[in-house]
C-alpha cells in the first residue's frame, strides 16, 4: 500500500489518499498533506490537448495515486455528466481584457459542485477498499453554498449520510431554501444560532471528541467531512486551473509555457489553495490574487505576515466569504515552511490560544513569490457588478464581483488574468439586482430573480427558479451545544 498523506502537524502516521478522504481531518486536528506534490509535474502539451474530463482524470490520477485508473474514470464520468449544463464543465469566457472562468454550471449553481459532485464518488469507492465497509456520515458547516452542494452530491449515495449546519439568518433566502427543500433518505439539515465560525467550531469539536467517535463506531459508523479541508474536495478543484490554461492556449491568448494570473474570491482558502497545488505540479502561474470582502483577515496576513482573527465579523453581500478563520491556510503554511510540522502546530496553537500568529520572514518571502491580495467592501462590490454589466455586458454575482473589483484596482502586469466566477448571479439575485440600481424593497428572492431576468435578458437556472414551489422539509434550528446530539440522532435514523 502506498503511504502518501500525513497531517500538517505531524508526519509519523501516513495515509493513502483513500484513507485521508474517508478520515477528513487528521486525529491531531491537522489537515492531510502530501509531500509528493512538489516532486510531480504534469505534461502541459497533454493538458492543452485534453478536454475537461481527460484533465480531471489526469489530475486526480496524479494526486490520488491509490485509486485505480478505472475507479478514477468512473468517478469522473459520474461527477461531470448531464447534471452540468455544459460539456465544457468550467467554460472560460472573455471579461473585457481579462477572462472569466465560469465555475457555476453544476446542479447547485456554485463552484463547490466541481468538488462535491466528485467527493461522494471518491468516498464510495474508498469505502469498499479502505473503509472496511463502514457507513460514513458527512458532517458539514456551511456559510451557504457548501451545504446545498454537499446535500446534492451525497443524497441517497449508498453507505453515506450527510448532516449540514448553516448559520441561521446569515445565508440568503435562496440558499436556505436550496438546503431545507433537499430530498433524500440520508440527509439532515439544521440552522445554528451564531455565525459560520460558530458552526465550524461546533463541527470541529464533534470531530475531535473520542467518545462520540466510539459511540458511532459501535454502530458501524464513522464521521467524515465534506468541508474544503477534505483532500477529496481540494484535489478536484486543481483540474479547472489546468483546464482554464488549456482553454487560453487553444484560444491563442497565451503561448504554452507562459504564465497566467488567477484572481480568486476567497473564504476558507480552499479554492485558491488548489491554484497553488496546480502551480506545484507544473502549471505556469504568475500570481494567485487572493480577493477578500470586508472580512479581510487574509489581506492583512498576506500584507504583514500576521494572521489575526481578533476583529469584528462583518455580514456582507458575499456571505460565502464571511470567514475569519481560513482553515486551508494551514496547508499553505506547511508547504511554505518546507514541511515543518512542529512549526505549523505551533502557529495553530497560537491561533487557538491567542487568536493570532506571525510567520517567519522566510515564509513571507516565499508567500509573496506566488500570492498577492486585495479586498473590496460591499459598496465597491456593488459598483463593480454595475459597471461590469453596463460596460461589458457580463452579469456577475457578488462573490465574483469582489474578485473583479480587486483585479480592476491593480495595474496589469502583462500576463493574462483569469477571474474565477464562483456562483451564478441568480443565487444572489436580490443583491445583484440592487447593485444594478433597482429598488428591491419588499421583493422576495423569487421576485428579484424574475426582475433580474427581465432587466438583463438573461435566464434564471431552473434549479433556482423551481425552488418557489418546493416543500420545506427541514425546520430544525439549535444552539452550538446541541449540534452533537443532532448528529447522533441523524446517524441513528439514517443508518438504522
Ligand atoms: C465557498 C465560496 C467561496 C470561497 O471559496 P473558498 O474555497 O472557501 O475560499 C467563494 N465564492 C462562493 C460563491 C463560494 O460558495
């Protein structure tokens, strides 16, 4: 058996990628990383001749080497099939002088589908060979989009269940309806009184409680994560960085081998970290631009080297980026430190004990070679939606607009720039419509969808407009200290 992955906080125990995917988070609280990643390089000529599906097989086969080629092929075929509205999966379109990478053509209209249509298939394949056939309960805290994408990906997948916690009152109407209308005999949904970080902290506590694990194991059940800390979430996202590059080369917009930049609307740091992985395995990347909203803890970190979560939490019009602790950053720290687990563990201890840590100047230097940053508040985001529609005829959502605003504020460095578009504008119709200048007072999410379509001559995705007629199936809301009981009762119901 190959042993490839280990925790960011210790490298004594190693895991195959299958075991890492089933386990989710390492027992010591660290995230699974692989040292292989800096020793592998994909062949760009092959990448540029591939379609999305072939690139997905190439990337997954490289980063998850204990899956057989047949397993990978069948996962790719299932994950990127007719539930997408384009065979290209993530088409690249012009955005003025830049490019828009449309990541929202999947079943829930957000970029998380790219990974969450894949993860259940990877888990299901791993369950039989590396998981002892145990039931897997997926536990997820969501700031809005992950929840629905996880529910849709896992619903009725054999041997799995999914429990989603979202911050009550802090996701959009449509996001909430997408989750509470989810069908499937193995799904559970619950609102939390608090913000996303409260929900995420609650989930982490459940994962690290050995007594919970023992009780569940007695019923042949293990917990796992669908949050972007799972390597099975991260790896599928690497594909679209390569595929975007291939599309640019084929469009004649870049010569094969020349670098391009990516601007990534960032929350938990999973999406942009996948870009870093792509660079590590041979993609010519100039800069990865980390775009934040008013919760600009990453802007400060990349500028100063100090990560400090002790600041007010802002509820913004880009709620999927309203995050003060970007979990996946821990993986980047591991690589920047040259694989120093003790140092990473010390930073994470500082973060949990004092709320802050400061990285070495050596690490900062490495960070700045690849990463750049910027942020946009809600006003700048609205202005950007407006001008992008008026001047370019491109309708973008509030998250994508944060990235576009950050790109617009920078001088071009001559390299082609790709803005990752992380959600359909119709997922955030009310804020997008208001940004275009409409008075949305008294209009619900669906009235906003209709008006947005009327004004722009674009069409709302059926999976969103159809929600108005769907029944609300999940009504639970609880405090953080009741989350564990909710999970255990969901397991009992689903796996009885
Ligand atoms: C999750 C999400 C993000 C942030 O991605 P991370 O991987 O958490 O950094 C940005 N935009 C949208 C629409 C999202 O759903």
